[in-house]
């Protein structure tokens, strides 16, 4: 309870209506208690007790009665605040905002963590936001999101960030329905010469596209690029047949009837990480991160 000594002396004396007994309960001398109460009365500019020195009795003045009532309310509020803070520190209560990429299907670890929190910690509220790479970086920077699940290369672009790997997911190509390439069993980089490839806006970054350009150059051609404003529009353009797009295997668009997904060994895999700012003081981040780490390590050993 964050109430100073003068207030504690007043409250105990007001409850006991006896300075000697109140001093004993606070393990201080009676003169020390009287001094603290006198200092509080001087500070407030009013008398809080009627004193009957002959009978060694005291009783509250009207102002003292109001003061006691309000202090007791304050004490209950402060006790509640401390209890709530303790539950938050232990991960039993709080709020966490997570940023996810457009169309991202929860990987096994994320799903397991969220289900465990929902089942075991009903007082932890999880809010989910979805956006593109630029959105996730911005949300992490300005505190809109406490944590984001994104590519490792994207997390590294944010200053003062910490992150942990949560999954590795294969990359591949989205070929629009009816495209001649859908007759092939596999798609190689060399098959994409003279094909329109959907690229993200430069502000979206997405380092895998730089790697894709290098692979195309090694095959002796420069890809024909068409731009989309963000990840969501890239997927939409692929479904509309506007071009071929690179996608992660764990995205909903790979299940769309309007495209055919081909895993690419040449593109390899991308690391998904849970990232947060090291100066974010939300205690649920530590709890959430520790749970992520525990489940991730368990799944790796199985």
C-alpha cells in the first residue's frame, strides 16, 4: 500500500480511536504517532480528531470521518492496482496486440500458444491486426502492436528490435488458373522468362524479391515486373490472372481455386520470427515470448 506514514498513523488511530493502541499496532511510539497526526492536520489545515486528554479518548471530527472514508476507498483501489500488477507480471492478466501478415495462416506454434492462452489465461486479451510488411514495421515502431510475426529480414529493419524464430516456411509461385504453366508438374526459375511477375512496392521491401532477381540473372534473363501496392494486392492480382506471384506456403491464397501453388526448391524457405521492441514494457510480451520459446523448442525435439 503506497500511503505515507502520516496517513497510516491517521487511519490506524481513526480505527482504534486510541492513540496508544494505534501506536502499538504500527510498532511505533505513541509520541511519534501523535507527531505524525499533528503534521497531517497542519498539512491539511484542519483538525481530524477531537481530543479528550483527561479521559485519554479521541473521536473523529466531521472532516476526520470523511478523510477516513476516502482513505479506505483509496486503500482498496491501491490494493486492487497492486494485485492487478502482480497478475500481469506473472502473465495471468493483461493485453497484447499482435501484428500478422495479410492472409497468414497461423503456424503450428502460434496456434498452440494462442490456444493455450485462451484456455489457461482467460484474463489475457489478445488483439490481432493484419497488414503488409510496411504496416508491421510501422506498428512495431510506434507501439500500435506489441509484437509482430514477420520475416526475419523485415524484423531486422526495425531499430531496437528483439526477435525469436517461430517457423520456417517454404516459398513458391502462384500461377493463375488456366495459365499454360499450370500444365507443368514443377516450376523452375527458367520457366518464368517472359512471364509477368508481380512485385511489391519498393516501400514494402521484401528481400526475397532481390534474391529472385539474382536467380533470374543467373538463368540469363531479367524478370518482367509489374507492381502491386502491398502484399494483399499482390495476392489479389495473382488470383485475377494479372501475373505470377511469389508466396509463402502458409498463406490462405495458396488454397485459392483461382491459382495453383508450386513449391520452389530454388527459392528455398523463409524464417518467420516473433519480433518486439526491447523498450516495450508490456509484461505480457515476456510471458508470451517465453511460451513461444518453450513450445518451439519442444516441437523441434519431437
